[in-house]
C-alpha cells in the first residue's frame, strides 16, 4: 500500500456504485457528497466501516456534515450530535412502536 492509499483507506468504495471511487475528497462538494452517501447507506442499515466513521468524526468534516442538511436522515442527525452541532428538527418518519418501547431509555 502506498502512502496515498494509506491516507484514504477510509473511503468506502461500495458507496460509489454509480461513479468511480474518488482517490481523495478535498473539495467541499466532494465531502458533502460523501456524507450524503454514508448517511443514505447507514439509514438503510449499512453501517459505515470503523475507518470511515473515525474519519467523519474529525473536526475537518464538521462543515461538510452541517452543509449536507439531511433533515430526514437519522444517521445525519447522529453525526451532527457527535460533532456538537445544534440540533435541527427531524423531518423523517416516526416509529411509534420504537418510541413506546420501555427499553428505549436504555439504548
């Protein structure tokens, strides 16, 4: 593995079924696109790899996460919370069977 591969090993190629996997994500648009792809997969139950999540939790990703503005994404709201961003109104579906679960407070 060369140094450029080791620096971007966290980019999950499976998130790019429609495009070539980028070698790096340097522009704000590339970073927002990656956040959208990660959150979309995560919302459907495909957890991000540890390396990917570790990268996204770096302070440098905060602007891209905020700019993604995915108000219907549970994963995006979690990333915002982990970055200490102010909460925004969740506009996604509600799951009453989960909200009424007495064990929810322990999760």
